[in-house]
C-alpha cells in the first residue's frame, strides 16, 4: 500500500493546480482538502504549514482526517518543492526526465514561467498592469515551447512525447490567463483583456502558444482538475473589484 498523501490546496491557485496535475499524471492515491482563502482554518498553520500557504502536503504516517494530520506524517510546502518530490517518489513517471539536459530544460522552462509570465499575470489581475505584458511574456516563452526555435522536442510536450513537470506548470497558468482574458477578468481597464485574448488567438505571432495550449487543455489530468466555471466565478469576485476606473 502506498504511503498516505493528502493535498491541501485551493481551486483558484495555479500552484496547487500544477501539483494536482502531477499527482494525477502519476496515478497517485491521495486525499484532497480545499483550504478556503482568505478564511484558512486555524489548525492549518499549526498542523500542516506554519507559513499558512497552499499547496502543502502530508506524506506518510497513518491515515487520519485531513483536519487532524498525524504527527508521524511528513509535512511539505512550496509548490515547486512538492512538484519535484512527486517526481522523485514516482521516478518512472517522466515528470523529470532521466536525461540531465532534458531535466535542465524542464527546470529552465518552469523558471521562465515563474519569472516572466507569473509577474505579468499577477500584475494584470491585481495591480492594474496591462495585459500586453502577458503577451510579451508569452512571446518570450514561445521559443522554448514545443516546436519553438530553442526546443528540439519532436513531440507535443516540452521534452517530447512524455508529459513533464514543465507541462503541468504551463497548463495551470495558460488555462487561467486564457480564461481570464477571454472573460475580461482582471484589474485592467474594461475591454483590455478581451483585446489581448483576440490577439493571442488570431495573430500568427502566437501560433506556437495556441498549438501548445490546445494539447494541454485536452490532457485528462488537466481537464479533471480544473472546474472552469467555479474558477472563473472566483476570479470575477476577487479581481473585478480591483478594476481600473474608466477615465
């Protein structure tokens, strides 16, 4: 029997989403607890993650209720740490390739998402940043996507025919930003999101992005962990209140 594994996450979080995509990819047996944000239960910081952030996991120890994890279980936090942990305990999954160069390419692409795309996405959602910055970030990432000039992959995924951690991270971010732009959800001025979405989905400049996205959204691990209506409803509630006024 596999060690118990409980994932503490929130459906709105891309961090928690790519961790859950990875768990689905490896066929892990796990329990899931939805942590309400911002009203996190008091026991979460005390018993699971002292920092209070999601995602987090408990691993090993006896099976117990999620709100009362066993002291014998290991507690892990930080999404990218958890992502690599999953790859380590399922070494044949391909989430991290055995080839050192391919492993490096997976980590490099994830770093690009986190340093280029994530700030642009977060600023557009919260700080009235322009969606044009999202377009610029995607353009920078495209060269490393499957079929890009800096990617030798002969398959649909970042490293070839095997889905990796980089694909999980890309999926979690791409479907969110795509849905928010299409729904004009964000702190930017009204209409700016739809305009950026139209550029993403009509301009030849972003053909690489569209091709990669079309593969990711059809992956069962992605579709099965992304309740789109629920997510977009939460995003409207959170981010439209921060919308820039019409000048």
